[in-house]
C-alpha cells in the first residue's frame, strides 16, 4: 500500500479538509488558532536565538540566514502534526474548498478572520510572556546573551521600514512556499514524510528572507517590547501586516489553491 497520495488525491484531501474547517466549531477554531500563533512564534524565537551573533562573530551572511531558516520549520511541523489553525495555511485550504464546493465564502471569511486574529493573540502571548517577561532577551548589553536582543530588535526594525511593494512581493513568495509545505504534508501518510515535506519549503522561504504574517506577529512586537526604534502598533499593522497579509493571500490562494484546483479538480 502506498504511503503517499497522488497530486489529484492530495487536492481532494485538501478540499475535504476545507469542508471540515468550513463547519468547525467557533470556539475550537479560536483555541486552535491561538495555539498555531504560539507554535509559529516558538519557531521564530528559536531562529533568533540560534542565529544571534553569528554575523558579529564572522559567519558568512548566507550561513546566518540558513541557520535562521533551518530551525524555524519546527513551528509549522507542530502546527500540522499536533493540529491547529494557521491563517497562512488556511488561505490554501479555504480557497480550494470554495472553488471545489466543499466550503462557502462565509465559511472562508469566518475561518480567515478568526485564525488571523487569534494567531496574533497566540504570537503576542509568546513574544510578551515567554520571551520578554521570561527573560529570553536580556536588556543588559554587557552580557553575551544580549546578542539575542540585538537580533530581535534588528529584525523588527527591518520589517517596519520595508517598502509596501517589497513586503507584498516577499509575502507572495512566502505563502507560495508555506502552502506547498502544507500540500506536501498532505501528500504523505506518515509522520516522517510530513516532517520532511514541511522542512524544505519552510527552510527555503525563511532563508530567502520572505515575509510571513503570523511569524511577524511575534517578531515585530517582540522588537517593540525591547525598544526597537520606529516600531509602534501603527507601523506594525500598516507598514508590515497589511501588505504581508495581502501578499500571503495571493501567494497561497492564487499560486497554489487556484492553479492546483484548476489542473486537478476542475471538471
């Protein structure tokens, strides 16, 4: 018996999952969205800690970016294997479901709004309570671990000063790869296959420096809590989360869901 699905069967499985998400209990969606935001934030914190100080120590830029990207996928691995509601993945699921008739526009809107909002709550919880209050990012510049704080601040400042169009385009590339990671996880019927399928596309998008709305819900507020310059709730939302969310919808909705629905499921 095969341990993986064909592309057509994978598309059917994605559509079936969209139908389940369409009729899911609202309280469950809220709780699972909170968890997904927290899981992605954990991956983001791991990436910051793992790569902090590498450039100052003389490591090549490409290696620093690769280390950052290589550990980040733990977040999506937990999201997929443990079960939770991640906005960026739901872009693909719900667009595929609406096109295939297993989900409604209303169900899509409910799912996207709830998952986006409570992903934000989960990511903020990890950024403020676990990272900031928990002392993961020390404020004493004389200690070696301050490299973690400096990295977090630099990440946040870079994201809110990015031009709108650049953030949008980087977000398209991001969720194209994120939704491919979720797609590959659905291809496999065993845990190891799912992990491998997730790791490569997620490592690629993070190493390439693309923009993930839910990850940024942790990265940028954490920088703000630590005193990053020019980072306010307004710049977080207007300068980053709005263009990045739009780009994530285009990347996952158009380049994955629409094209694969048309090629594999459209009668």
